[in-house]
C-alpha cells in the first residue's frame, strides 16, 4: 500500500474524497470489499470507518456478522498502521483477540487506536492496536486487540 496516508489526505479535501479513498483501499486487499468499509477519519494512531448493516453482512440473528465487523476492524488497523509507521519500518498483523460484547443491531462504527509512544520503539516489537465496533447508540459490540509485528525494513 504505497503512500496510503498521503492519498487519504489528498482525497479527504474533496466532498466525495473519503468515499473514493475507501474504494481505492479495498483494491489493496480485496477481501475488505465484502464488508464495504467507509472511512470517516484517518490519522496517526486513530482510524474510524463504518460498516453498513446490509443483508449480505448479516447472520442468522439479523445482526451484523462479527466476522464482517472484524474485517472492518482489520481495515481500520491497516490504515492506522500506514498512517503511523516510520518510513524505515514495516508491519504485519500477528494476531487478533476479540470479545463479542453486545448484539450488532445497527450500522457499525469501527475504531482502531494506538499510543503514539509505541511507534517510537526500536528493534523487533509487538504493537497492540486497540479495536472496537460501536453500535449507533454507542454500545461496543466487539472489543479487542490486534497485535502488529513491527520490524525494520530489510536492506535492499
Ligand atoms: C512474520 C511473523 C508475524 C513473525 O515471524 P518471525 O519469524 O518472528 O518474524 P521475522 O521478523 O523474522 O520475519 C520472518 C519473515 O516473515 C515475513 N515478514 C515479516 N514482517 C513482514 C512484513 N511486515 N510484511 C511482509 N512480510 C513480513 C518475511 O518473509 C520475513 O522474512 P524476511 O525478513 O523478509 O527475509 C509470522 O508469525 C507470520 O508470518 N505470521 C503470519 C502473519 C500474516 O500472515 N499476517 C497477515 C494476516 S492479516 C490479513 O490478512 C488482513 C489484513 C490485510 C491487509 C492489511 C491489514 C489486514
């Protein structure tokens, strides 16, 4: 994903810019398309997007399937990582642990956050990304952590 955050900043200046950015982001990792995440905010250490409660992301309960929400959380985490990581470093997700804390009965807002100091650590490090999926009434329906493996880019 070359210059993801630079692209976001450029596009966000236009009325439909975030929507266009979301479509471009999906191209980088096509599975994201199944949840159709729409970015509303992106910067270092924080990313926010929405996953709409469409029929194709619902489960047998008629709520948003937790895997669709996890897909949205992964998309938010990925964009956050791109906006936060120093140019000499690389990242890859190493694990995800989540709890299902309430029924996902509405569109879901996916939030990913990190502490700024985490990105200043050197060497091979694990950085925890806090993730949560919020219902329209503000209740968290999914909460957890995605662990990123962050290392120096190999010398070319
Ligand atoms: C790599 C590690 C996490 C740790 O293994 P260790 O041996 O302790 O680590 P070590 O640092 O020694 O590196 C060894 C080798 O590992 C590779 N490599 C390392 N870093 C990177 C990197 N940044 N990028 C690329 N490759 C990297 C590289 O070949 C390196 O060899 P090299 O040094 O180049 O010659 C291993 O457990 C693993 O592959 N797990 C599966 C992880 C996985 O598949 N996650 C994706 C699932 S998430 C998803 O699909 C959703 C999603 C999509 C898009 C966006 C958002 C979400």
